[in-house]
C-alpha cells in the first residue's frame, strides 16, 4: 500500500542521501548502499504521487451556533 | 355596575400587552436607517431605526453586533418587540446586519479600522501553512462549485490528503455561527488537522458578508491551526482573509498554494535519480582508482622484496659453494677415513691400520706400513 508513507520524511531522507552521495565522502560500499536506498525511496515517492488519492470525509457534526455570543 | 370595559393596573397592562405582543409578533424584522446609536458601559446598545415617516427604538447587547456601526447605516434588525415597565416600547435585538452595498462597505471599513488597530491583521501573526499537509479541515458548502473546484484541483496536483469537510452555509444569517462552530470543531478535535481552509465562490457584497463579520474574523485570527481563507470576489478582500495566515484568490488557488504539483515533483524525482547515478559512478570510479593504485604499489613492493630475497640467496649460495668439500678435493686435497670416521692426525694411526682415501674422482683403500 502506498497510503501510509510519510511523504515529507521520505522526501527529506532522499535529499539527505543525495547530498551524502554527491559529497563523495562515502566509500564504495556505503555509496552503493546509499544509492540503492535512494532509488527505493524515489520509486516509493513516485508510486505514491501516481496512486495516492485524496480522501474527503464529511464531518458529522452540527454547525448550528451554540447560542448567541 | 354594568361596564364591561377591562380596567387594568399599569403593571398588569404591561404584562397583558407583552403577552399579546409575544403571541402576535414572536419576532419581527425591520429595515431602516440607524440613528442615535450608542453603547453604554461597553455592553448595552441603544439605537433607533427610522425612515421618512417613523422611528422605532431598539435595545440589545454588543455581542449581537456584527462589528462597529454608526448612524446613517442601513441595517436589518431581527428582534422581539416588547413594552418595558419603565422605559417604554422597544425591540430587543437578536440580530443586526448592515444591508445594501454602501452600508456593508461602510460597516466593513469601520470594522477593518478597529481590528487593524488591534493588530489582528499584522504580518507578524502569520504562521506558515504545512506544505504539503496530510490532514486538512475544509470549511465550505459541500454543494458549492467552490467545494468541487477545490477538491478537483487538489486531486490533480497531489494525493493522500485526508480532507475533513465541515459542510456549512456560507451565506445568510446562520453562516457566521456555522463557520465559527466549524473552526472551533477543528481546533478542539483530538486528531488535529494540519491546516484549515475556509472557502466559497464569489458573490455580491451581501453574499460575502459573513466573512467580514467581527465574530468570524476574530475566530479565524484565534485559530490555533494555521488557516487559508479563499473567498472568491473581484476587488475587496474580506476581513477573514486579512486575518488568515494565508489568503488565496479562489478555491482553486487555495489548492495550488496548499500542495505541490505532482507532475512537477515526478520530473524532479527523475532528475534526482540521474544525479544519484552520476554520484554513484563517481564514487565507484574513485574506488576503482584507489584499488588500481593500491595494486600497483603492492606489486612494486613485492618485486622489491623478491629481489632482496634473490640477492640474499645468491650470497649464501656463494658461501655454500666455498664450503663444499668437493671443491677442496678438486684442488688436490684428500679425505682420510678410518672405519667411516675422519682421520685428523697421524697419531690416530698405527702400522697395519686400513684407511679409505677419497680423492676428487674416487676412493682407494690403503694400509699403513
């Protein structure tokens, strides 16, 4: 399910990984791992964007003003 | 005494009259020009409504006012007519609203000046609206074009947003109360929304009046949850928009401000993937270079070591060669053994002993004489 992903958190993680990878400080092992992770995140984000639907729920409450004042 | 005429005490008359009035006119709505408007002790409101031929007294509290009012405004007042035991006839106000474009504008201007002075519209009060929000409170009419536009644009641009719709009336006498009740609902809900959107489409000044009332404007300003207010109209801003953390020109514009466009974000994601690939390649080739360099210096070290070993071996071979007994035999020396043991002195031998003499090309046996 794509419903429960935290878009903001994943998006921030992607930026973070990208920055690390671009800094060139990672050794190859770490770089490959970071790359795999970031690809995974980016695919998740894309799937989310393409599949997630907004959900409208009508609030069941009465909006009659509760007395004057 | 045959008079059928009813004679009442003054107190009884007031009571009977009020009863009759209440039966005949439980409530009345009157339109007229405001005159002699005054507020007493910050609480009681007195004024007259008049036209060319008549004038009627009204009495109420400041809580019923839509905002500051002044003489000359056209207003519509609902209330209960009543004869006061001491002060005479008046209508007790239940609701009062300016009517007509001119009066509405004037009343809004008076209110705007008052609230501005209180700092309700200050930029320093504006909070950022979470971008994109996960949960949204939407206050609008569920039947309206504004609602459908908003939801449609939200869907086109983004997904996964949980929109809680508070379906309220957005015009008419009940609108302010409903909008405020919905704002309170979202502010007190245990699962808070990230932002509240209040929206409706355009309309006449009267249609939009609810969003310029003092109560609604204050409720928007007081919301603990950030607000976006989008009231579609031509020129003038409603006061609720001025009090909101963010304002939008139309319901669709509110959706645009709330969430990014996913087409654009997907494009960015693709670009990010390309840069990730490039960055990885750089990392890998950097790794390869260092491996190559390590291998090279390793092989040089090995070569050097082997050369040392070879030199060492050659040296020892020379020494060994020098120590080889066969070399001595070549030069004419001989090895003398008696019963397999080397003979180092003539004193070891006596006449008749047998010895083995080894020369470079063989061994002979001899007897001592």
